[in-house]
C-alpha cells in the first residue's frame, strides 16, 4: 500500500528566508503527487501537483516542488517566505488504477517569525 | 471561484446519536469524497462516490457510515450511532473526473465532537 511521510512536524522560519518542506512517498509505480495547504478554519487548498512531464512544478503563491524518482521525494520549496504562509502543509499521493483516493502525510506546521 | 461548502462547521452530539454531515460539491463535478482527520493524525480517506454509487471505501467506512446524494446539489455523510472515536474533522471533496491525477477540491470541514 502506498504511504506518505512528512518528517518534519513543525518548522519555524523567519520571514524572507527560504523554505523547504520534505515529503517522501512509498509506491511501486509513478504516483500522482500533491501539496495542499490548510489555514486555520479553512479547507485544504491545492498548491501544486505533479502527474507527468517536467519534474519541477510551479504552484500558486510562489511555491514550487520537485519530483525526484530516485529519492521517492516531492519536496516543497519557496525562496522567500511571507508571514501569511504560516499554515499547515500536507503532501498527498494518488495513483493510477483502482480508484482515486488520496493518501496524506501527517502534515507540517509552518510558523513564520517576523 | 466555485468552492465546496460544508454544513455545519461544528457539530456536537451524544454517543449513540445519529448525525448527518452535509456538503455541496462544485456544481459540474461528478466525483465526491469524504475524508476525516482525527486530531493530531493524518487526513484519511473514507469513501468515494460516483453516479449514485460508492466507487471505493476504506476499512474505516463500516456499516455505521452511509453516503447519499439526495438531490442534485447535496452530498451527505451519515453516521448512524456515533462513538467517541468518531470525533474528528470531516472533509468533503469533489473532482470533475475520477482519475488519479485529477484535483480534488476540499471544503472547510465539519468538526464533529462526540460526548
């Protein structure tokens, strides 16, 4: 069965600093990979996704992520963090065939210091 | 921008009572989902629904759970006899199609507290 690991439960960065949130997956074939963000009281908003082609994907709010098959990773990055980026970030994986459920990681809570 | 809506935002119920959580998916979407997140744990898939049938369900989705699309706009999750361990945030989602690469759009969630 597929699984997703987000090793960092909490991350604190200073505003303006760069950010990288880690995500590793376990799945036998090429997965579909997603990053969602959840602000307090809000639903899960899609930041970006990878399903084929260029392994570096651009998303909303200045985020990007890179799919590295050799490392089974899909890390989320942002060159300069804004205070409004403070939220919880979830990595998720979907897969071909047999349904379209998403399997989520445990999430990373991002705190931004001013 | 179209969005998924859920009501109520919070629901408190007594153990053993029935609850119905409501969702209005995005209007042109055909696939609907329920997920839940127990406090401090992962978001977990419960069920997917298409063409008035369950297309996939997890082992969590046992006989006490049911889903229904009672009309052209609503999608509901019913828990027949709630247990303490059903306390969680329940998210509804919808997608235009049911392929693995299709984006699922999530609602804001309903926080269910079972006392």
